[in-house]
């Protein structure tokens, strides 16, 4: 059973990576340069810039922000459950 949760965690992490790439593309379209080499260090900054940009344009947070947060939450919870089950 732990393997299932760890597999879900990996899928959710991949979902988060794809979503972050889409966020970077959306920021580039808005004229905000994203350094993909340093994106792992500054991903919170880029997430906040995306949130601010979409909030100022539409008055609401963009859908990619929620998608990224959901993906990372699912990955974290699934990984913790999988590791707890594996330790038993």
C-alpha cells in the first residue's frame, strides 16, 4: 500500500513541475523574465509574482497558482503517508 502513496506523490510532484513551467511561461508572456536555471531557488518569488500579476489583471488569483499549491500539498501528504506505511 505504501507504494501506491509514493507513486501518487511522484505523480503529484510531476504535476507541480509542469504547472510551474506553465507559470513561468505566463510570467514571460507578461514581460517578467524567469531564469529557469535559478528557478529552483526563487520559485516562491515567481509564484508570488504570478499571484500578484493575475490579481492585478483580473482581481482574482490565477488558476495555475491553485493548481501548484494543490499538487505540492498532495505530493507532501502522499509522501508522508507512504513513508509511514513503509516504516511499519
